[in-house]
C-alpha cells in the first residue's frame, strides 16, 4: 500500500477509536516509521492490539498527559494511560527542550504503554543534534539468571548520537537473544524461530514461536544480560513510578488493566565538554573503526542505525508491504 | 598478609614513587578494595604497572587535577595524567555533590588512566543513597563486529542503586566474554582460560591466555555487544575529551605516552520521581524477583553486587592472599 494512503487509513482508524487528530498523527507516524525502518514487529501488526485495548478500556484514547516540572533539567510525565506513543512523544520533546536550555534533560514517564521502538525517540533527539539514552520496560519475557520463570521484559538499551553526517548512530538493542515482536510475527506468519533463543514452558529449547511465547526467552550473555535487564527494570520502572518486577501486562493477551509502563529519557548536548570539536571527534571515531581490516565477506563495518537508515531511505521510495493478517486487521478496524 | 600491614606497604610504595599522602591513600584503598571484593585482576597485580609508568614518566605522580564547573549539575575534570584512581575519585565526589544539590550530577573526565573497578566508584554514590551510571574506555581488546582487529576496550557498563538494605545493587559488566584482567592473571599464573572467549592473532579460538592477549577478545552477543562497546567508547572517550577509537594505550606494554582515558559519571537521586516510596519500591522489586521458582541447584537468585559484597565481608576478616608474583613486586618496589 502507498505510504500516503496507509497513513490516512491508520490515522482514520485511530480517530475512529477516539484519539484526537494530534495524537492520531503521533501514533500513525510511529507505526509507519517502524514499517519503514524494517521493524514490522513494532509496526502495523500492533495496530489491532492498540484498538482492542481502547475498546476494552485499558488504554485511554483521550488521555490528558501531565508534565510535572522538577527543575530546569528534570521533569516527570504522567501518561494518564495513553497509548505509549503519545506520552513518550511529549516526554522526549520535553527532554530535548530541557537539554537545549541546560545541557541535560532527564524525563521519566509513568502510566504509559508500549511505545514502539526506542530508537524512534532517540532519533528525534539526534536530529536536534543531541546525544540520548532511552530505557523502557516491557512485559515478562526473559528469566532472571537462576530463575525458571520469565519476569524481565526484553528491556532495550538505546543510545543515540549525532555523527557529523545525515546518518545517526542509533543503538537499540534488547537484552534478549531475540526481539519478542519477531517471535510474535513468526507465530502470526507460521514461521520458525532460530535455535538457542528461547525455551518452552517446560524449560526445553524450542524453535516453535508459539511455544516460545508461552515459555522463556533467553537473555544475551547469561548473568550479564540478566543484570542489564534488571538495570533497565529499575531505571524505567522502579525509578519512574511505572510498573516493574514483572507486573507490566502483556498488551496482546492481558486486558485486566492498563500496562503502566515506565520510560526514562536522558538527553545531553554532545558539545558539553569538548565544544565544537565534537563533530570532528565523532567523525574521526567512526572513520577509524570503518578502516579496520574486515572479516572475509564483510564489505563495510556498519555502525548501529546505519543499515536501518538505509532501509528507511529505500522503503520511502516504495509501497509498504502489507501481510495478509495486517490487511485483515485494517479492513476490520476501519469498518 | 594482614590488610593493615598491606595497606601501609602499598601506601609507602606510592609515596616513594612521588604521590602525596592523600593520593597514595586513594590509590592504596582502591587496589586493596579490588582484592577484598575478589577481583585481584584489578588489584595488587597492577601495582608494579602503575609504578613503572610513573618511572617512565607516562603517569604524573604529582598531578594537579582540575575541575571545570559547567553548571550546578555538570563538571569537566582534567586528570592531568594522574593515576586513574586520583582523577576518578575527585570526579565521582563532584558528581555526588552535584546530585545532592540539583538531583543530578554529570561529570566527565579526560587525561586520566586506568582507574580499577567501575563498581568501586558506583559504590561511593550508592553509599550516599544515590543511583549511578559509570562508563570508562580501555585499551583495545575486542574487535568491532565485522572487523578482524581489536579496537574497543572491554568497556564496562556499570550501574548502581540503593536497595533499602546494606547490600548495594552494583552491576559492573564488561562487554567482552571475559575480563581482560582475568586473562592477564591467568597468563601470569600459568593457567588456561575458558573456551569461546578469545581468538589468537590469526583469528583462531584459543585457551592460552598469552595467545589471547596477542589476539582478540570476543564481545558478548555479537553485534549487540559490539554496539554497546561502541556506545561506551563514545560516552567515555569522544564526549569527554579522552582518547577513543582504539588509541588508549595498553598500560602494561606501551610506555610511549600517557593513556588519556576518559570516564563518565552520571549520578541521580533515586527519589526524584517517586519520593519516599523509592525504598519500598526497590525492596519490593528485589523481593519479588528473589521469590521466583529457581533452576535446579540454585539456592538464591542474587542481584548484581550481592556476592561481591559477601566476599568483601568475608575477606575483611581474613588476611589477603598474595601470589608469588605480587610478593616479588612488593619486595622489589619497596626497596
């Protein structure tokens, strides 16, 4: 489907479900961006879920997001149970504005929901020539080291920085071996998942995505990945006033109440310490690393975010490929 | 050797090498702490290296560390090529003081050197009831994803938070499969290293620590670990004014100049957003996770820093075990 048409359709759906035009636009842009950067697991495959949660009154389509100013640098956002996109959009804009004024902006969010890709918010800061760290928690998917039950979300760690070029450095890495959204897409589309990334509910390795969703995803690097996931749960949940310790509900299967996800955005000016030489320094950093001898078969050493940017540029020229399941969703939701 | 005696001996050595009493004490405390927490790779096995670097005039024993105030929250520390302990100690104390005043403290350090364990500085903040992130870069040890040559250091990610108990939560995880210091100790003591953590200089897997030191250490989780290492290089090197992109010299083998390592300390009040309920929230978080069903053979789910704290408490009651190599170092240095 053409991007422009898809944009109109999705916006219309969100408006039908009670969002005002501004919020509908925010949510639509985020979902379509996920498709364009090649992360359909965080794109249109989630649209029906958001609408279902609105219908079942566990997302507030008319949320009044509140910003509490704590200092010139720090703010606390209460999402009022909005779709995550809406609260997160206000929060990152506040963090950017604070960083522009004082050098640093720290904004915590509570009472939010799933907000798509962390990298999407990091990009907003980097486009304003700022450095950024983004943390969010998520429903249980990964077992803490030593435990037999999932509790941590895939809790991404996300970092972005200007690069002195048009292509931002955006690291957006979940601490699970595989993105939960990818398992979900595999389950929807009837595909297998790789070996070694998940266990079924009995603790046995599986390549069946449905069994993996009922079971446990494995963290990267054992106790190290488990520790990083725990850090993210504390930074985005315990610190912010959001849910934590495994209490974020699965948005697809648990309609017993709002998710109350927490997010944390930390934005800073990259020239705080080295002034105008920052651009030269980051360019030199990237250039030096790209010049290293390469493993056989590797043409170019890519920095995080580079291939995503290339996919985005390519996809902008094309129509967005819609799976059969998503098309059914669109047709049923717009009715 | 008894802790008290060892403390006197090491302090005397640092003073002999030109440090004033305050700086000698700072360095001695950091090295002995590494022994007590069970990280001898960052302890006395490095003493001779520091002294050698002073002798060869690539560490300044009489460094005048400068603090440049950027705002009430932000400062830039110029280590003046001190031993890393000295610059880092001043920097973390500045970050703590700024956070106490404004809620957040961000302090960058340039012209520093190897500062031991990141967790040691995180602990200082947590003891003052603050949350903390610590980043530092290090000499080349890990190859960027796709490259055939080491460039990133083991670039630890370190996070600490108060827990509402005496035992702090301190995650201090390098992004390499194994700590470089551990390989170095194995090489000194003639032991093997585990499989799958390093390649020799020809790109072949090795369990020989000497071959591993000449070769490449593997990052955790492939491109994810490589991305995290790159993030740490930017945060602690490019941003701070420190060396980066593989230019931090190996302190043991490269005496051609100072290391100019960069560090970044970010400290914040844990009650910024949730007020006095923070203690209740973090206790609940830890308690909930500890209650999960456990894998067979696991008695307790430990949070990061817990076993280190237990080792520290145990070791405080004992003498510190000195290896033959370290004893030789101590004897030759004190002469």
